[in-house]
C-alpha cells in the first residue's frame, strides 16, 4: 500500500483513447486472420500463429484498465486536475488490490448489520458504525468503493440508512436537518462517499441505477447527497425523485429538509441546476411552485432558491445553449395556462426574491420574446425578425403570463421596465427617419416593430399585476410611451439644455395625458370602451411624434405621413392596450 504516482491527465486520457483504438483494430482483424491461418494449416509459415496478436490485445486491455483506474482515482483525489504532471499517494498498488480490500471491508459491515437487525440495541448499532469507519482513508479509490457496494448490495446498503433514520420522525420522507446530517457524516458518511465516488467513476452496476433510485426513500437519497460530493448526474437524479413527487406528498406538516439539501447542493454546483432545468421541461414548475417555495417550513428558503437561480441563470453562467434552454423551460413552466404564479389561492407574489432574480436576469432574452410578439402581430415581418426553433416553442401568451407573474412584485416590475427601456435603446432606431429612402424606412419599421413587441410584452404581462389603479395607470402610460420616449432622445440628441428640458417636459405632459385617459376609464368617468380609449391613446402618441418633429425643425410630414405614423402606433400598441384595459377595467 502507499504507491506514489505521477500522471499527466491530458496525456493519460489521450493514451487511453489510443489503446482503445488499438484494441478495436486488433479485434476487427483477429477473426479474419484466425480463419486464414486455420485454412492454411501446414502451409502457414509464420511463427506462433495468432498468439502474438492475442497477447497484444491483452496488453492493451490490461494497460488501459490499469491506467483508467489510476485516472479515476486521481480525479477523485484531485478533482480540478488540469494540465501537467499531477502527483498523489495511492492507497493501493493496483485495481485488483483495491477491489479485494473493498470486498473484505464490506464483510464486517454486513455482519454487524445482521446482528443489529436481531438485537436492535445501541451497542449493536455502535458496532455497525465502527465497521463503516474502517473505510475511511480508502474511499478516494473508486475500485475500492465499488467493491464495497457490490459486496453489500443495494438492499443492505439501503437498510443501513433506514435503520439510522427510523427514529427521526419523517426523515425518510422529508429528509434530515443540517444537525442530523452533521451527525450522520461521522457514522454513515463513508457509505455515502463510497456511493458518490463509485457513481462518479461509472463503476456502479445496473442494479444501482434506475431500480435503486426508484425503490429508495427520498430522505435516504438526500442524505447521501448531503454527506458526499455528488456528480451532476447523481444530484439531478435525486432532484427528479424529490421534485417529481405530488405536492400533496409534501404537505407543510414539518420542515421539508429534502428541498433544503437540494438547494444547498446546487448552490455548490449551480451548473448542475442549469443542466436539470434545461433537460427536463417539468422541473421549473415543480421547483418553483408556490406551495414548495413558500411552504417548505425552512427559514429563508425562498431566498435560497433565488440565490441559486441567480448563479445558474445569469448571463455567462455555465454553457450558453444550456442556459438558454433552461430559460425557455422556466418561461413556459411559470407562464403555463394554469400557472399557480398567477391568480389562485397563493396570493400576490410581492416581495418575492425569486421574481426579482428572474426579472434581473431575463433582460438578455427580451429580444427573442419581442420577436415572438412581432411574429404573432406582424407575420409579414417574420422573415426579417426570425426566431430560433427553441424560442418558437414559447407561445406569446406564455411569455405574457410569465412577465405577469413577475410583475406582481413591484421591484421585479421596475427591473423589467428598465430592461425593456435598455433593450429599446439598444435598437438605436434614432438613426432611421420614419420617411426616407426605402432602405432607411425599412430599418425604421423593423426596429419599431421590435420596440412595439417589447412594449406589448410588458403591457400583456401587466394585466396580471395586482396594483392600485393609480399605480397601474402610471405603469401603463410609461410602457405605452416606450417606443417614442427613447426615439425622441436618440433621434434628437439636443445639446441645448433649455430645448432638451422642453422636450422632456413634452414627454412628461404626454405621459400625464395618457395616465389621465387610463384613470378616467378605470374610474368609470368616461363612457368610452377599452377599444376607444386605446385608439385615443394611440392617436395621441402619433400626434406627439408629429408635434415633436415640427418642434425640432424636421421636415414637416404630409397629411398622409402623419396618418401613417398614427396607424403605426395603433398597429403596434392598440390591441395590447385594449386587452390590458379590458382586463383591468372589466
């Protein structure tokens, strides 16, 4: 025992692959060569026949296995192995030695468990934990860990955890508290580490895969996760087991420590959560269901979920394509037709750190969501503003409901407004006059459609926000002005402070006028329908742009051009405004 090993991980991985290729070449030629030698019989003039070839294959196989074992062990001991020589002290001199010792160490654990199941005493359990303690110091070798598990088998392995947890209330169903987990590391921790290490190295047999997960209680699985360093695969398998349970199985009668274990594990490995959200379309709805996040019984749990979501979903986290798929699944899950985040018996999600986190990080994807709105409202521009097949799967109504769910939190709503404003500014539409040559006018129209799409998204979402009429009227007027407020600033970057102030005052006046229209409608002080008020608002926006053009010395618009601007705003915003007002005022 105690062999010093130095390995260049990159070179070793390359050599393992080359030896695998050599084995394949020999395997593919062996049958033909053996047949030819047999047919030649005495006419064969070579030396030793096929024996050297068999020996070559065996050499490749044995050497590859030994090198793979060394690499598996090295990766357990130095998880962040990079380039260059990595040196460690190996506990065992060979894979076979490690496997023999693992089998030997499993025997006293199994025997102690057998006696405990008969005696069921404190002393008999102490003997069990003493037997498991003998594994310490050897678990970094995955061949050893796999041999222990293979000798015990899934049933005895599971039984060890169940005996330990049986007098701990609903632990097998709801999981263990942090204090209990801390205690468990000193007793069954080595078994949890053995499972995680063998799984990470791909050395668990089939009986430890699906069947074990299906038959093992959630609390046992989360205990294994909490007492070890699980791979992404193992962590996500356990998460699916826990989160896929019916909500009724997690009624808030006691703390749901299973959820706490998962969130803490994902906090240490946020990319694993990103992968889970991307790979399974149901997970977002399971994890973010209000009953789970708000009735877990764990102090500050909603904030913990928000924190790990931020790590997994912020721009630059993980892999771009995986993160994007995760966002699509979240938007579709929270924006589903029967979304519990909107309406229902859970109340308004004000002061929700989850809403605020999602609102803060969704900004980079507003362009795709705006394109979805344009595709629905201006199908002739679809070729100009194509969406990927991934974002095509998000229905505009799902996007609206998702935004609406977030907007129930006022801080989240303000974050979305800022993101929409920043997106509109990024279009830089001010470089293009509404009426110029065909190319310039086309650019104006295309950018205006995207700005209108973003505004429509905000308007549609706002119908689900539970605000006072005054707050709602202020929000609606601000959103309705989005497509022109930044157009004015970008197209007319006025240097003269007095004139600029007059321009800004004009915007404020326009907003006050729109807010007054909305407030009158909501207060039933006007006989107008929602459609009529929306038309008035669209007309007022068009008039404001025309007045602003005149005030800043631009070439006057013809009567026909003025009408076209009015109709452009009607087409961009009128339907969304009408729906928003009907929803609010109905």
